């Protein structure tokens, strides 16, 4: 007979359990603010090298931060004024012609199925349902809402999303301008020697997180430009810039973004007929392989240093929790956590094993 064990809970343990439960509840209630802080830290890590370069010119830190933000605002405004009207006009034309393109696509698929001997009424009815314009538009809006807003309810419509982005930018500016005092205040909460150990990891973690976003942005810009030029060369100049913008924006999402970005261009190519679909498909295959085997290893892979499986899990978790925002901000946090794991656990562990052997 197995003797019964008595579990004794002291008053201090009860307080500890209650405090932990209260902390988890508080964090859950403040999840929106925590996510804004996560976004702000990613923005600050991305802009930190640029702010440091301006500061090394002899300017005060706070002025360097303001200068960098104003420079980015002017740059984005200039690009928007220069290319924005053309991109918007092309996307509007694409939306107007999309119903006809989808109808042509459905007819071509039905013709292909009939030619291959699939003439059962059930199959044809299924295809009619799948390519029904109303159902496609309804699915598109539902999927877009889930991606943009996220299942967690982080943002409530456009106003909430803009406000959250604005708050994240303000917080990132504050973090950049008073970074040293902020870091000293946080690490002082930890006992010796962990305060100094954590302080030593701030720069490597920031470089890893910022390097990921910088590389992702640069790769997406190159891919969007290549898609625009390639589509214009293939004869889809009417939508080349708009489709290239879609491809570049969706490419910010690792793994799944390039596939999503190719769908609109392929639909347009199918609707225009001929060999254009195969040429556009070949264009995206070439660009995707160039990104996978050349651009990503050079511009993103060296800065992330995280196995692809973990990156994929980070993207899937981010989409599940926060929609498209999570797919963008969670991978750099995984990369930063990898730095802490490497420097605070794996490297000391290997050094201890060498000394013992």
C-alpha cells in the first residue's frame, strides 16, 4: 500500500500563489498595452542604429531622435505623394475589374475540368459555388478583418489601430531618447550579478531585433520593385505598380506572405489569357528563389540566427494571437529571446562543460 503524502501549504506559499495569479490576471487585462510596448520596442530597435549615427555627428540624443523621425516622415510623405496616386488608381481599377477576372477564372477551370472528363453535375455545382462572386467577396472581407484586427481584439476598427500605432511610435521615441536611463532603471531591479549580465545583453538583443526588421523591409522593397518591373515587362503595366506594392507588403510576413502576394497577379494573368499565366508564375518562382537563397540569407538570416521551424511557429502564433500585426512583431522577439538563451544559458553551459572535462 502506497503511503499517503500530506501537502502542507504555508501562509507565504499561499501569498505567493495568490500574487502570481493576480499578476497573470493583471497582465491579461493589460494585454493591449503590453502589445503596444512590444511594437514600440521593435520600432526603437529598428531605428536605434540610425539614431546612433546621427548622434555620433555631435548632436544631442533627443535632437537625433527628433531628426530621424522627421526625416522618415518627410521620406514617407514624399514617396506617398510621388507614387501614392498611381498605386491607388491601379488598385481601384483592379478592384473594378476583379469580378470579371474571377468569372473568367471560374469558366476556365470549368472548361479544364470538363475537358479532362469531370462532367459530374456535383463537381460543376461545387465549382460554381466556389467561384461565386458574392461568396468570394464575403470570404475576403472576413479573412481581411481577421488578419488586420486579429482575434485578440487588439484594435477596434481603423481609429483604434491608428491610435495604437501612434502610441507605439511615441513610446519608441521616448525609449530612444532616454534609453540609457531606462535600461539602468530596469536592470537595477535585479540582484547582482544579474543586473550587469542583463545590461550587457541589451545591445545584442536590440541589434538582433532591429536587424530582422531592417532586413525584412529591405527584402520586401527589392521584391516589390522586381515584381513591378517584371510585370511591366510582361505586359501587365496597367497594374504593375499596384501588384508590386501588394507583393512587397505581403512579403513582410515570412513564409506565407510571398504566396499571398502572388495570387492577385496570377488572377490577372489568367484572365488575360495566352501564355501570360505561365510567364507570371515563372517570374514569381524566380523572384521567390532569389529571395529564399540569396536575399534572405544575406539580409535577414544573418541577423535572425533562429531555425526556420521556430520562425514558422512564431509567425503562426503571432497570426493566431494578433493577426497580421503578430506575424510582423513576434519573429523579432523570438530572435531577441534567442540571444538571451545563447548568451545567458547555452554559452556558459558549454564553457562549464569544457572546464569540467
